[in-house]
């Protein structure tokens, strides 16, 4: 009977030691693979840029930018403190701040509640929330999204 308890505690001692190691290593694998699959950059609120921005990754801007922004096929997020005086070309544009200039997005443009766009928008899909400010023309072309997929 004494041997029976020892053999029961020994197998139970091993699985808890290996059990927690498995859950910690399993979630880190998907995070690292998704992080490498889609990289992103951020321009902080204290940055002011005059010139052209081009890139092949997602970008969040929280500062001030004067000049064109080209992120073909990638997402541009205009933060709530951001002020852009820019011609924008991107796959997707999400506006929480202020944009003065034309916006061209292959997939979609979202203007959030406190967002503002003064300029023309050309996209396949658009969403303008209540409270958002928009002044300009909208051209919706569903073929843009299909062409991007081809």
C-alpha cells in the first residue's frame, strides 16, 4: 500500500511540471508567426514630418504629416491626435484624427466618430460613423477590391 501511494504521486508530479510548459509555449508560436506575417510601424504624437512617406507595412500616425503617404496594400491608421495634410494611397485607411487631402484605398475607408476628412475619397467600401466630419466627394468602386485580390 505504501508503494501504491508513491507510484500514484510520482506520475501526478510529472504531468503538472510538463503541463504548464505546453500552454506557455503553444500561444507564443501563433503570436510570433502572426507578428512576422504583418509588420507595422508607428509615428508618435510628437513627430512632425514634411515630405513623402512610402512603405510596405501597416502604419499608425499620431503626429503631424505634410506630404503624400503611399502604403499600397497596407493599412494606415490616423490616430486621434494626428493631423495629416496628405494625399493618401493605401489598402485600408482608418481615420480617428484629421485628414486634409484625398484618400485612395483599395479595400476600405473608415471614418470614426471623432474623425475628420476634408477631401475626396475613392475606395471599394466606406464607413462614416455618426459624429464624424466629412467634406468632399466619394467614389465607390467595388472593382478596386476585386482587382487587389487578383
